[in-house]
């Protein structure tokens, strides 16, 4: 009888709550403004011939490499950051190798590592989600082959200093160290410039968030040229679709649109955090396009009550250390004002605001 590998049978499938997402979508950290008008114009210019040919990735990779200040051999376009994670696991993990992740964090690190039959070692973040550097370094052994770190982290919004990330990569020279910078544009700090000097350092970026291209599923993995040559052996030559490749150069060229949206989000993030504080809600200062807030035992009621008002937010109660927490996406001005107005109603309706951050 045909059976899937034991590692696959033991993987817990990830089910994002995508069904019935009608209303103001502040649950998946998507852009609330969408992509650049120049990207839309390029989309409309595509004809049947453009879709009939297999996609050619390399010319666009060269443009992305120039944009990032890297060589073309250091850059691989991927089907979102998810594929970048998958490729690293496929390339570097053997059965029973160790993969280290700090939790709470993005679920796909553990899923792809476990699917490769690696042993996933989860290290809990400290108080207020402080990065547990000492605990992580102590967990590194000669069996450690992958360390994945989101910076800023999802769902907490916390960020890690570059010198900490570099110390991890230098300490675990035998391991692929992935720094996931999916929320870079809202943070403004990157470690991508060090990918040439440390052969085991990889950086992933996405065009789903600030660029408003989540539906096209395009990301990029950057690393040492020799190591990236190995990663390419695991990748399909047609992993990124022709539509995404056609519009990405337009998105890169019109950075003013991306920068304007990122600045708007940063401004509204400050506004939302100030409002949460004034309402007496416990939250964690964020460097991403979302804020994690502790609602408490009424977290499910809170999410439902906002959905009734046409606002979708993400319940993160089941994440390690996030008991009673909800994640709120920060977007453009009007969506943020709508969210704040609803929050004021929620505090009164559910009797929230008993916890005040000090």
C-alpha cells in the first residue's frame, strides 16, 4: 500500500483562515492600498502571447540583483518567501538534522523543516518576546543545519539587531541561517549586504506586503553565489509565473509608490499604538505593518465582533506565548481610522482595557 513518508504524515498541515474574507482585510498583513498604478498598467498590456510562453526568470533576477546591490548569481526569484524556505530545507537538511527556530514565529519554517525529516527545535522567546540569544546559541550543535529568524518577527513585530544576527551566522557556520525580511520596508534595516561575506547567510524578501503583490506570489532569496548555485538545483526553472515576472520591473522602478505606502503605514502604526495605549490595551511596539495586542479571554469574541462590523483581524491565541492575543494589520489612513473607531467600540462593548502597558 502506498504511503507518504513518515515525516510528511507527522507534519501538521497549515490552514490559513482564508474562507469568507469579505470586508476590511486586516488579518493577513496585506497592503490596504494595492499595487502601483504602473503595475496595473503593465498587467493590462499583457497579451495572449505573453501568457503562452514559459516564463524566463533570469533577466528579471538581474534587475532585482541590481536593485539589491548584489550579483545575479546571488539572487533567486521564488514563489513567495514560502518557496525560499522550502528550497533551503530541501538543499541543506538531511533526515535527523536539527533546525532551530525561535517561537512564536512564521509557521512555515517548522513545517518545511519537519517535512524534510529534520528535528525541529523550538526556543521560546523571553519576556515581552525578547529574542533569546543565549538560549539559541546554547542550542547550536554539530547537527544544526538550519536556523530561521524573521526580522521583524511575525506575529510579534519585534526586531533583532544586525550584530545579533551576524553572531548567530558566525557561530553556526555549518548551518544555513535564514533571515526573513518580509517586513523590511516597514522596518528599514537589512542584513542583505552581508550575504557575500558569510557563505551560510541567506536573506529572503517578499513583494507581497509593501508592494501589494501578494496575489502574484513572488519573493527573492539572496545568498553567497556558490551556495545559491546549490539552492538553484532544487528549484524549478519555471517556479515564478510570467505575469509576476512581467510586472516586477515596474514595481521596482516606481519605488516612490512603495516608499509612500511604507511611510504611511509607519505613521499609522504609531497612531494605532498610541490609541491602544490610551484604551488601556496591552500591546507590543512593532517594526512591521501590524501590531500584536493582548485582548485576554475575550479574544474570540473580539475577532467575531469586528468581523460583524466588516473588519477582519487575526486571532493568534494558539501561538506560543500569545495567549489571548490578536494581530491587527496596519494600512493606509482610512482603514486605520476605521479600525481605531471600531476598537473604541470594542473596549466599551466587551469591557476591555483592564491591562495597561507600563
